């Protein structure tokens, strides 16, 4: 699921090692659980996916800028 190109993270394998991507995803999942607000009408899975994808994309961008 991490490599869905329509979400802009289709190249994550070129930028991150698998274990790094998994670690970022786990941290983002915890962040999503802490910040989830069910009164806003979104499902937890949908919200968590967006948070995880956003954090992985941010890490890829941060690494590209650091080069």
C-alpha cells in the first residue's frame, strides 16, 4: 500500500530502505491514533493512511533537500 503512485509516494523504494519506511509508518500510525477526532466524520483507517502517506512523503522530501 505504501507504493501507490497516485498519492505521490510511488518512488519511496528509491529514497528509503524498507525498514526506514516501516519505522516512519509506525511512528505516523501512533501519531494518527493520538490526533484522530471521530467527531469530524472520517474513518480512522482513512485518516491514518493520509497521515502515514504524508509523513513518508515529508521524509522523502527532507532527504532530497539534504542532498
